[in-house]
C-alpha cells in the first residue's frame, strides 16, 4: 500500500492571505462590538476604555499562548481549523450581548465598573484569545519558511487587512447594514480562506470533495442568513421586550432605536435615551429658563435636542428663526418620520453638521444659545462644555446674549463628586461671562451672560402669557426655594479646575460622579490582577520593553490626535476612519521599510560564505558569528533611536496642537489643520511600525516564541495606553502631561534596551 506523501509547506502568500483575513475580521469585530457594548452599558466612555483595553489585553493573552505554536506537528491544519470559530464567534457575540444583557443584569439598571469589566471580559475572551493565537501560529508557519522576514510580512499583512476592514466598515458597510449583517462579510472571507487552506491540505479526492463541500455549505448558509434572516431585528426586540420596536438602524455615530409603548415614542442611541414624547420636564426646563431671561429674543441657536420638541417649544416666544444644529442625519430622518410636528415650522432651520464646527464658522448672531447635548460622559461630548467653546459661543451672541446648558441631577443633596462637576462648569463659564446663574431644576441649569439674569422666572412667563404644562408657578415655587438655590450656589464654589479642550477635567469629574453611584471596592481579585501585571512589567527586557513602550505610545498618542481632530475640526466620528486608516497605513509602511532593509541585510550575509570559498569551516563560522553580532549591534542602535524619536515626538506634540488651533477656522485653514493632523498621525505610525520587524530580527531564535513575546508586549502596552489615556491621564493631567509621561516611558525603554538575544550569548 502506498503511503501518501506529506503535504508540502503552504505557500507564504496563502498564509499571508489568512493573516490579512484575520486582520480584516479583527478590526470589523472590534468596531462592531465596541458600538454594541456602548449600547448595552449606556454609552459611557469608561465602557469604551474598558472594552478597548480588554480587547488588546486578551489579544496579548492569545499571542502569549501561541509561544509553543511552532512545535505543533500540523500547524497549518490548526490554522485552517481556527478560521471557522473566527468566522462565527463575532455573530454569536453580538447576538448574545443583546439577548442576555437584560437577563444577566436587571433591566433598566446601570451596570457598575466591575460588572462591566467582567461582562465585557467574558464576551471578548473567546474571540480575542483565538485571534491572538492564530496570529502567532501564522508567524510560526512563516518563520519556518522565511525566517524573521516572514514574521515581519505577517505584521504587514495583518495591518493591510485591518486597513481594508476599517475603511469598508466606516465608509460603506455601517451605512447600509446592521452589525450582524455586516459581520457576515468577514465571516465569508475567513471561511473562503479556510476552504483555500483545506484545498491545499487535501491529499485524496474524497477528502478534497468533503472539505470543499463543507466550506461551500457554510458559505451558502451565511449568504442565506445575510439576505433572508432578520437576526438584527430579532436580537433588537429581545433588548426591548416590553416595547414595540418601530425602527432600528446604524449611522456612523451609533445605533439608533425608536420604540413605542402606550403611545409614547422613545428615541434611544447607543443605549442612551435621547428623547421621549412625554418628556415635558426636559423640554420645558431647557427652553423656558433661558428664554425667560430674554423673552424678546428674535434668533435662537439650539445645539442638539430639536426632535424632542425643544425647537417647537421655543416658538412660543416671538422668535423669527431657530437654528437647530444636529450631527447625526439618522436622528433627523427618524425624527421627521415619527415626530414630524416637532420640526415642521418654517422658522426652524435644521443644520446637519457638528455643533462646535458650526459655531466656529457661522457669521450669524443670536440672543439665546441653548446647548442641549447629553452630559460630558465622553471626551466627544466634553467639547461642548470647555472654556474655549464657551468663548466661541460668546462670539456668536448678541450683546447681553444668554447661553444655557444643564448638568447632573439635583435631589436636595450635592455629593462631593457632583460639587466638583458643577464648580468646574461654573469656573469655565466665568472665563467668558460676567454673570452666571445656577438653577436647581430636575437638572442643574447654568445660565451665563454679560447682562442681567433673573430668578423670578414664573413672573416673567406670566407677564408674557407663555403657556406651559409643567414649568409653571407651582412647580417653580417648589423647585426654586431659597434653601435649594443656596445649596447649589454653595456647591459651585468648591475647589475645581477649569475645563479646557486639551485638559478635559469635566469629563473626569463626570466619570468620578458616575462611579460614585456604584459600590466599587478594591478587593483580592483586583489586587491579584495588578500583581500579575506588575510582575510582567518588571520582567520586561530589551526589545520587548521597547515594543511595550511603543504600544503604549501608539494608543495614547493616537487618542491625543483624535481628541485634537475633534476639537480643531469638529466631530471626529464622521472622519475617525480617516485617522485610523492613516495610522494603519503608517504602521504597514514603517514595517515594510524595516522589513526590506532587514531582508537586504540577510541576503548580504547569505552571500558571505560563497565569497569565502576555501576558507576553513571554523573561520567561516566565526565570520558569520561576527557578522551576526554586527547586525545585532546596528539593529539595537536603530531600535533605541526609534524609541528616542517617539519620545521626542511625544514631547513636541502638545506644543504643536495649540499652534494649529491658532490658525483660524476658514475652509482653507481648516483643510491645512486636517492635513497637519493626518501627517502627524502618519509620522507616529511609521515610527511605531518600524520597530516590530526590527525587534523581531533581534529576538528571532528560529521559532515563533520571540514574535509571541513581542506581540504580547505590544498588545499589553497598547492596552494600558488606551485604558489610561482616555479614562485617567488626559482628563486628569491634560494632553501635555499624558504626552510627557509617554515620552518618559519611551526614553527609558530605549535607554534600557541593552539585552543580547539568547542565540548570541
């Protein structure tokens, strides 16, 4: 009986295709799950930081588990098998998150920090660990065929797949498909890759037929699910079992759901209720506290909130124009469909753009400006509460014009966390306005003007015969009592910092206030996790330490650049794909450059023995060792220089951003600012991308173990950079402090990168 020949090693291009498919799947799954987690846990940026941090940490865990992947007897078969769960797990994760959220947690109740961490960790664990392991496994296969250059090519292929996935998700798929439907595209790609690998592995015709038949059946099943099954509708109805779901759709800014119950319509975006047809308190307080100050106002600016009826309520006054600015076109589309009366009046001019960008560019003047955006639970929303934005608002106000916004909820008690929140808001207003009035309604309302402000709101409404349902004399007499007014006035005099664009302290105060509502205790579990992380960091050496620092810099400084983009150019959501794509392109370009340089050096070394024919074997081996030591020394110096360059970049970045802010806001200058931020992003990414292939050349020992260590260090550094930058460093010590800390970390890593690899010792 003939023994079938062992399968040949897979062509490197086929493995690189599998890595690119993995990168494509990872970025699309990450974006979809981040949005889903925001919706499940009420859109707090702490949730985003936790989810992104856990994603990177668990990917690092998967790459660490792949250190022994090179010792598998059939690594290619394992890689083929892994493509199946990589295809199906994202679909299952999204469906389970929606279906189980209200079963695991009490419906309508907010989940605390630890509950969020545990839930997100359990949800992300299977996919992230498998994806991280598959990445190291592919590196092991390529290392056998091409040496360290193969691992560098895998790094580039992963980046290319991520670039394509990010572009398609942001600019194409999310506009036309729900999350479950669009995740079928990476699933189909991974199944097709599995079929290609299986076809290559097949040794007998029967095995070949069965493998191809199975792959085609899976692809057909997913294609049928895409066009026939309403998985998104079913899972969304499971999220809102006591309401009738009228509409659900995605936009570049999040998932919007419209529900109806007993005649009440609710608009919910990313899990946060935007408006309700029976939310009369919100509408009337938002409008009348401000308009009662200047009842003869003719032009009013309304930033967000118009579909709730706020714009229509303003028309009870003799205004001639209400400019209503709303960022998300989907909100306007569904608002006109289900609440058409709220925007029907011709005096309401709807402007679909970013509110801050509109204020910076408009030549119009207004007597009243109402900022009806959600509280500063994210850095994106914090932009509407900074001293710089309030100064821009003052520029578009007429003399003695009034600006109004609301923060927090006051129920006859001001906690220390709420007091800092309110004090920061008042200090930020006082940077631009002489007079600030604080009103303790259902929320705490801030009114600011250079002219007089009045507390006798009921009398002023009655004098103008403004008819209201709830905000009347009886309500106002109960809410605006002297003790309540004195309580909130005293609370706003507490010690706090001014909220600024590049030091979003109000976001940090809001985060502390949100966390104070939960019983968070530092227990043995948290201490154990910190201990394990601390031990890992202490043991980092050489190239792994450099990649840890560059991973931290990549995440932290990219967040800084995204913050700068949304501050200087308007909302980042619509163009975040551009920044992220440029960053991924820079990573791939930097890695390609270093990989080509390393490959050229390797080819020169391979030519050395043939040039020394006739030289004794011992002398030749000594020459090769000497040459390898020279390559290592040169590579180590370049790696250190790159770390120092990243440190210098981090030092200079916070000084560059204010210069861009001074350029102005004309269309031409705005284009210059955008181009400058794109170039800064590209430069950072190239510096970071050059390090991985170089570090891999230094650490390569003939297996994928070195690549596994480097990937793990890179992911854990990125995990800490993402988590700390968006939740602690930037809010607490500002952009400058975060950048300087990042610079110090990379400088120290470069200075300490002295360890020789094991194969040269």
